[in-house]
C-alpha cells in the first residue's frame, strides 16, 4: 500500500491544523494585548528574562583576593550600578532584596571633566535605623575609570578616606572592568592599608554581566534558587508586608520570561484600588525596569501620582527604559520641574540615558530650583556632557513659558521662588529691582538674601551667568560682616569646579572681607585669588595686594600662581606701582627661561601706566590674535599679520563639530606637511598629527575637540616673509590653510 502524496492532506487533519493555527493566533493576540506593545530587547539576552545562563558556573569574583573577602556588614546598603552594562535596574532589585528594609545609602563615583564626581541618589525605599549605616560605593565604568590609566584613583581614595567615619563599613564595588592586556588583571589601584572597615569587591574581567550580578547579590544575601516558580504566587508576594520576601519575588520575576510575567502582573495591578494600587504600580514598575520591558502606561500614571516616591520612580524608569519608552522627553519634562527635589534629581539623572539636545533642554529645567550639593555636582557634570551635543533645545516647560514673558509681564507675576530666580536671570531686570527680588526669593526659600544670591549664582546656567556680571558684582560688594559669615561657602565656591566667573567672584568676595595673608591661607596654592582681583574696585583693597603680587611674581613658583599674580598687576592703581616693579618685570620679560612667565611679564609691561613704563621696549610690543575654525573646514581668517622678532599670543578656538589644530610652517611648506599627515592617518595619529621634528614646523597647537581653545605664545620669525598655517588632521589641509605675514618693524 503506497504512502499518501505529501501534497495531499485529509480533511480531518486539515481541520485540526486550522484549529491549532486559530488557537495560536488568539493566544498571540492575548499576550500582545497584555503587553500593550511588543517589548524591545537590546544586548545580552540574559538581561531580558532568560534564566538559563544563571545556572552556569559563575566566575569566582574573589580569586585574586584570597581570603580577603568583604566582611558581612551589619546593615546592608546599596550603590548605583554602572549603566554601561545595563545592570542598574537589576542591581536595584538585588540590593533592595538584600537590604530587607534597612537603611540604604546610594553613591556612585564617576570621572567627569577631569574631576571626581560622587553622586548621591536617594533610594526608592528608605528606612531609618540607629547607628551608622554601611556604604556600598560602586564605580561607574566610563571607558577609562577602570583602566590602568584611571586618573581618579587618588581622588577617590581621598574621598573615601574623608567619608569613612560616617559609615560602619564601606564596600567598594567595581563593575565589569574595561579591557586591558591581561584579562585577569584586577582593579587594585586604591590602597587603604590598615582600614579594617573598607573592603573591595572586584569581579574578574572575564565574568559575564549576569554572573557579576549574581555574584554581587550572593555577597549581600544568599539568593533564592534561580528556577521558574509559579508566577501568580510570586506576584502575590509583591504585596506582602515582609519587605525581604517582596523584594525576593521582584528579583525572581525579573529573571523569568516577560511573556510569563506581564499578563499576570498587569491583572494584579488593575485589581488594586487607592493606596493599594499605588503600591502595585510601584512594584510593577520595578519589575518592568529590571526586565527592560516598556512601561508607558504605568510611567504616565506614576508621574501623575501625589506620592513623590512614585513620581521619582517614574523619572528613574524613564531613564532606564528610554530606548523603549514612547515620548520619553515629554514624560520627563514636568518631572524635571517637580515640587520635590528628589523627583527633579531623578529626572536630571534620567536625561543622561538619552543624551541629546532635547534631553539637555530638560536637564536645564532643574536650574532655577533648589539643589543639594550632590545635585549641583550632578547638574554641572550633566550639562558638561550634554553641551557636547550642541545648544540645548528648550523644553516646553513652566520655567520656559515664564522666560518667554516680557520683563513687564514677568514683574506682574506672583513672586514665587521660580519667578524670582528667572527675574534674576534677566539682563533687562532694572538694577534697582535686584535687591527687592533677592529679598522675595530669600523669603520664599526661608533664607537670608546673601544665601539666596549664592544659591542663585551657583545653580545658574554658566552661559546665563556670563551675562549677569551685575549679580557677581553685587556679591563682591556685599556687606563685609555678612561676607565674613560665609567664608567657608565662599572658599568652597572659589576652589570648586564651577564656572570661572563664579569662582573668581567668590574669591573676590573673600578679598573684600579679609587681609591678603588670610585669603591666601584659605585658598592655598590656587591662583584664583590673583585671577579675581579684576572684580575688585576698591582702590585701598587693591593697594594692600600690591606687595603680595610683586613678591609672588619674583618667586616664580608655583608657575600658574606666579603667572596669575603678574597678570593681576594691571588691576593695581597706578600710584602703587614703582619704577623698581617695572624694572623687575622687564627683567622677567627679557630673561626668564619659562615661556609662560616671560609672556606674563610681557603682558604686564604692555599694560603698565606710562609714568612707570620702561624706555626702549618696542621689541616687546605684543600682538594678540584670535582665530576660529568655521564650518567647511576653514579658518575665519585667511591672513594674519605679525611683526618680525616681536612677541605673539595666538589663541585658536574650535567651535566646529570636528577636531582641528593649527600648525605654523615655514613659507611654502603647509601643503607638504598636510599631505604627509593624510598619507598615513594611523601613523599620523601616533604622533598627534604633527611631525614635531620636521624643521619646517615652527609652532603648533594641540588637536582641539569641539569647544576647546589653545593659546600659542612665541616670538615671530626674525625674517620677514609669507609663512603659513594649516590644519594637519587628515584631509583638512586642502582647504583649512592661511598665510602668516611677517613684516619688518
């Protein structure tokens, strides 16, 4: 009996196939409806709910440390995990389970703008307890933070040493280190010998993210077995008053497949009413964050809640799920202006997960509001990062709607803290209104007018601050007795990482209230005191500084301090500069073997009052030039003119979107040097795109990234002629060139 033809199917079998197909379609529709949208997965599938890899043998995170494992803390606390590997939300779940309702201190260290940034993040759940908590401080991997070149090890060590008395124990976690020649090399650059309460947890470099996460979780608490459990039972545990049990359920649900969990979780949330529903929304958001599954509807509901904790979680969730959240910027905008600082903080941090000009506009919204020190640091670091993407696009927000009002309309508004802050930003605010507005701001925030001014200046956008010199001047000229009470705050600002204009104003305020010796004792070897003298207008104060400036100029060390002191001489009253001072400067200008010091003296000689300016100094007449890179790989000036043998200060500024440099060559050599750097870009990169040993190269700047500037200080060639300047980045030399005309005196 022959077999039936493959092309033929009997009617009963055909009906069965149709039935199975129909059931499959219905099931798929049900799951899709429960999901609201199809979830998107990115990267390692172990982060999306597949539990299988967790059953593999994890790498031993303590192999290199022998028996030196972190001691079990009395009180568990949590740190923010590195987002570079998509683990932040998962470790949140693990930490919250481990803490079981005990105090949580969240800190994360990152290296930004050549400064250590330690960012505090208020945890989602917080409980109080007597005694000092323990601290887990995680170090965010940002490309260099974990490498052998990591420049912040000393700064991080200093920070932790200063903070250690606040905590019972400190556990430092360094997540997923970066690539190094030896893949088994551990991060061991911090040394706390003798500190029994400081421990390290350093995962091996070969460990997969899921293994690292599991190892860290086990270090804090013996994890439940990572096996599939009845989903409905686990979802029910989310609502229990036993916080450890609820957190364990959250942790396990996050490790299961989303198609198993989301339909049950959604049904559970929808069954909640009132406060019970809010708690269920909270739990569901935590689970979805850990899974990486979109949560548009829940985010929108949480963002409208009267519970600030839930609004803060909404902001954090938007950041963690930015790539799968519809209208993430729109949802985040009102949270950046929330009444609660914790919510604004979370919104600010969330903008980092979606770096763009739009996100920068949202980040800017927190500026007019009150900030903690940690939030202020986070804001400055965030804006430094965001501005690399270009000018922020203003968000459609309450603050920006107020900013669009005319000054007359704005003055009619009720004087809330926000309105007062925006008024102080305005360059068209009449000067005679400033004291009135400051007083109203102080009253709104429950603080003194000087503190209100300091807070406003410290949180003001640097570009806005640059236009509000009247506010900086008001700080410098404030009542001396009130300034004396703020010396610690002024010192912090003067030595901080804020805009130079603010640092100088703070130092100038210190100068107005103290003698030179006291100010220098507070500010140490920083040049900021000398750099701030230009903001001081009182002649008797400047005269008191004249001997100090001259002494520091002769001293010559530290170099940057001496240069700042010499540059400040131009601010002194004419009758405080003697002929002896001028002779001393002339000696430095002609004889110093330190180029920076020599040019500082040349600048000072050129700025001296005629009554004391030395004779026969034409050869020290200084030419100052600024030249910019512009769109289309060009310089904004095609010809520069200098005098043979005389000093030149040439500042190259790069506002373009590409990297550029400026190399000055002998006549007719720019083409050959540019072509040589383009012929072998890899070899050119190895030498910084400049053949420094080529005798045709006279002077050159560094390769500047967008927004950077660099100043060349040199004496023009003694032979007149048409020299050249060129950008030697590969391919740029063909259009980015100019002529340096050296003319006879």
